[in-house]
C-alpha cells in the first residue's frame, strides 16, 4: 500500500517541483520501501510505497503507460485480480508479476469512469489521462482508504493524508466550523454526516463510493453503486444459505492474505474476529504458515467490576478459539504503560482530526505497534462484522414481530430466546415492548452530555441537518429492523471514520489492515438474504453461528450469554493522570476561544459529577466520556496556532490564538 499525492494545474502553468517535494517530505514520517515521483509540465504525481503484496516489490509507482498515455499513482489492494485478467484478456505470462496499479490502469483504459464498478478490494487512486487532459480518481465503496484534496484557482492537489496539503502556500489551516458542529452534536461514534468536508476548511475529502474528475479546473464528484439494491437471494433450504455464505466468505478471507510477509489478526473472544481467524487458518495451513493473533487484555491490577455476563478479560473465550482452530501463535497484550489520556497527542498526530473511540485507542494502537515490530504485513480484522456477517439484533426483530401482530411466531421465538440466554420471558417483554411501541412508554432521557455550545449549534443549524440524514439529537435513528441494516451499510458517513483511521494507522506502522467482513461480496450477500437467516429459533446472529459450525468451538459459536468488553479498564489505567485531566478540563473552561464551540455549562456539570464520584467503574460514565471528548477537541484546536488560522468566514468573528 502507499501514501499518494499529486498536483495538477488546469491552466497549463508548470507545477513547481519544489512544492511536490515539500509534500513528499512530510510523508517521510511513515516507513517506506520506495519513494518515487513523476512529472510532466502541469502534473506532478508522487508515491510513498510500502511493499505488502508480492507484486508490489520493486513496483514502479507512479507508473506511466507510454502506449496509452496514462499515468497512475495508487494506494490499492485489488482482490478480484483473476476476474479482471480474464475480462481484460491479459496473457497468463503477464499476470503473475503485474502490480495492482497497472491492473487498475488497464481497467481504466477499458472502462474509463466506470472502472470502480469492476474493482473489488481496498483502493484510492488517481489517474492522469494525458490525451484528455483529465485527472480521474476513485475511492472504494466503504472508504477503506482515504483521499483528500484541495481545488482553488485552476489548481488541484490531493493526498492520502492531510498534512502534506498544508505545505502548499495557497492552502491555509483554517477550522471548518461546519465539520466541528456535526462532530460535537452527534453523541455516537459518527464524526460527521457530510463526508466531503474535513476539519480543515480548505481541504475536502472524496467520499466512499465516489469518483472524482478534474477537467479544465472543474471538479465533478459522482457516486457509483456496487451495493446490491433490491436483489434478493432465496434458497429452498437453510443449508444452502450456509454453504453459499461459507464459499463467499472464504474467498473474501483468502483475498486478504496476499502478502509475502507474515499474517496477523486481531482476536477477541467473539464471533467476528473468531470467524475471520478460523477461515484464514484453513488457507494458511496449506501454505505451512501460522497465523499470529493479537488480543487486548486488562492490566494485572484491574479489579473486574462488571456484571457476571460481561468479560473485560476475554482470554477464556480467546483460548478456546486458539485451541480449537490450531496453527495460531497467540499474543496477549496488557500494554501496562498505555492509556487513553496519555495517547491523545499521538492519536491526533496520526489521525489528524478529533476522534471519539478513545476508550479503545490505547489497545488498537498497541496492537498495530506490536504487529509492526514482528514484521506482520497483513493484519486481519472483523471490525465491520456487526453490520454484515453477525448482524441480527434479537430485540429489534422481536419488536417487529410483536408490532406486526405475528403473535404465534413471536411467542415461539421469545420462548426459545429466553431459554438460550437464561432470562425469563417476563423480563424480556419490557425492553421488547418499548422498542415496538415507544410512544406508549415514557421516553428515557439520554444521558450523554450535549457537548456543543447551544448558540454555536443554532448558528450552524446543525440539528436540523442531522435530522435530514435520519439522525436524532440522541444519535439514534427511528428506522425499523427492515430499514436498519441498509441504513447502516448504505450511508458513507457510517463507514468513513474507521476507513480514514485505519488507513493512517496502517501507514504509521507499515502494515495493512484487511477486513473480510467488509468485502463487497460479503456485504452484498448479507444484504440480500432473508431477515430470518439472521434471527431464528431464539438465536441472534444466526447466520454466522451456523456457518462457523466446525470452525469455532461451541463455547464461542453458541455463546448468547456472555459479552466481551475490551477496554473496560481505560479509567483505571488513567489513575495516575487523574489530576492532569481535571486541571486540563478546568483550563478548557476558562478559554473563551474554545467555549464558543463547546458547551461550558454541560462540561462544568460533568466535571463536578466526576469529581464527586471517582470510581473504577466509571468506564461507561457519560459525563467522564464527555470530558474526554472535550479535551480531545481542545487539544486539536490548539494545533491552530495564531489568529490568522481562524480567518473570517461563514459569518463568524475572527478570533485569537487557541492556548492555555
């Protein structure tokens, strides 16, 4: 994979090689196997390469095809290579060593702007079409790889990451208040609903499932569609659904293993990562390779305060998977010197924007660090499995049956589910009824503190905008179970955050994260099978539970009672930094430049409650989580040094520097 960059001048003004070099210099913070540039009069392309696949070793990138007069720089791993070779009529002797970038270029030569419809994999690329004087690029359907750009005065520049673009003299680091308003107003893990925008006003982002064309200085964004829309898969027998799933999922996993280095995987005690691991090992065993697994565990002095149904330490389930699957070299990481507070600056430097997943930040980064030290090339994940292979929310389904007056089916399912999870039916009726008939019940107050300053929210009209995207003020949607899965999959803003995060972590540590649960073939299959394949006979997440029979131990496969909760020791880890956190929050509250954006009253109230009730069981405390998010935003705003970074615009007043 690669960090790519480029500059194009539509008015034929020569591109300064110095500007291109300055952008490339910033990329030197990342490990590399090769660094190359390519330039013609008004076009500059660069690539900071990390060799992962066998075909990428020694690859010429950027690459110029003299016959077709096309140049490409790409950050891509293409999974349907054989299919493309056949469609393009490429001779067998040429196939083995052909890098993915040249395969994309040949595909563009055949299908032009329609090329993303034929690609399966993780990719972001830009192609210079010399004959048409056209710059064309695309980002994969779920935004697994990132691509940022700026367009101004007949000049267009792009890059995998943000910082190199800020080296160009005409791009200023100015806060994008629209992006920040969305970030602060959304209480769940979504950063922003408008994924064309970033936290920097002058820098835009190519959304997932989009192409970009630049001709004569004019930019055109187009959405392409590779997701199944109305396609339905119907088999006569349940076994046929399982057989078809196994075939598709195995292909997705195998596609993710293409590396000359060792393969690793994140592994929890659950179904998603366990499924990825079990399918991967079957293939790696044929290659006489072991799979390296990396699992987060709590620090030794952590006292488990969770209920009997929760497991912060998932080792009993992880070891069950390791022993059952075999051919695994396991690694358990307690990361005793890591915590969410001391990692803030590192994360802001890597991710380049505020982030919300701080509870897991220390172990996510810790796994990347450890895998990098051990020379892992591919790090597998099942992070998006909740949207695809293991989707199947039981309560929502039973609420649907109840509301639809399918009472016989409801009674049968409830009886089976009650038996499976060991909870009486009477105790299940209350939460199910609230989902089925929310208007009949008093609405529970959502406790997460409102972080956005009400005046700022009103000025940006942010809550009305969120409603247009189907997001309520509490962060939830009102969609039924039939619309829920499609909503989660079809909206780019749900996928985008993890894509940009893992792109940058991959670059930082010189390895590539691959998630077979996010493979478009898997996604489309899971979108197309009947709802009852995901929840039936009292079994939630039924498709993956049945499909992993013989792959995973029943202790893991059939577990509907116990839930692993990684990172529950995040508060305990911060005990030595507690006074620092309090002091920083107090300083934040005194800073008017910051509190024009942040809700001072809400943060003050949260601080007082946290001071009154500092316990080890505060990991899910909404007030403390709100304080952490506020501090992350505060730190980010401090990176805008000097008043010239906050220039007038969008009706706001010019303000001074952000600082203590």
